[in-house]
C-alpha cells in the first residue's frame, strides 16, 4: 500500500487524470504526499540556513527592519539579539509548515462546500483535505529546484526571497523588495498554476463535472484572493 501511494504521488505530476481516477476507485493514502510535501519544505529551509552566510543575512534583515520602521538603538539591538540562526531557522520552518497546513485546510473547506453545492458530492471534508495533499505535490518539485539552486550557487549570500525561483517576479518582473508589487508578484508562482490545473483535473474526475466547470471552481478562490490583493495595492498607492 505504501509503495502504491508513493507511486501515485509521483504519477499525479505526470499523468494526473488517470491517477485521480485510481485514487477515486482504488484508494491511495494521502499521508504519503503529505509527508513528502512537509518533508520537502523542512529539508529546504534547514539546508538553506545551514548553507547561507548568516551574518550577511542577518545584517540585511536588520537593514530592512530599520528602513521599514523607526526603531531606537535599543530596539534595534533587541531585534539583533532575537535574530539568531536557531530562531530564524525554526521560525521559518514552523511558518512554512503552518502556512501550507492552513492553505490546505481552507482549500478543503471550500471544495467541500462547492462540491456539495455544485455536484451533490458525497465526499467528506476529510476526503477533500486528503485531496489537497495530492495537488500540493508541485511543492516538492519547487523545493528540490530551490535546494539545487543553493547547492550550485557560487557564493553563500543568498536572500530567502531568492529561493522562489519560479515566481512571476523572478521570471519576468524582477522588482526589488521595496516595490509595492513585490510580495504580490512573488506570490504568483508558475507552480501554483500547476496546482490549480491539478485541482481542475481532480474535480473533473471526482465530481464528474465538465472541464469548464472544474476549471472555474479551481480558479475562483485564487482569482478572488489575488484580485482583492491587487486592488488593495492599487488603492494604497
């Protein structure tokens, strides 16, 4: 069973339609993609903080903090004391794991509601929570790419933001951290669109809806989130 679930975790990336049908009819444990995704995030961040010049990274972060906020010398010294390699490593690891857990929790709730509303789905919230880990497998690929980037970098002065190799900002726009659209463009990742495509393919299989409806359901929460985010930036400028 473990081997079958591991095979399905890999096949979901290259032949998602047939793999979702297999999961639907024969069942596969979502715990395998869950472990792969969480482990890849933890491994990437542990490797990054082990490889990076932390003194350089800390100095850059303190410069950013001082430029964003008016801090006294004592407050800046307190921030410097807090920013240790251990605290930064584990806060990043915990933050990364919590973020994807929260994202999949919300996605499962959305799909559970929409599935019952649009297709009278009999799938439970737990089924959709498991579904979320299958469509999260592109995170494993991005983590591996980022680890290779760190491994083959010519120096050890790599900003945390540089690990996001496939965002629209990295691929096209290249705006710096002070730009109002930096976070937005850094949040739009090519591999996120891969996950959205997997959601649509999975919905077509599990709910029996047509491709158009499946695509609309898959795109809707992301379109709403990024649409609101974009409007917030526009009106704040």
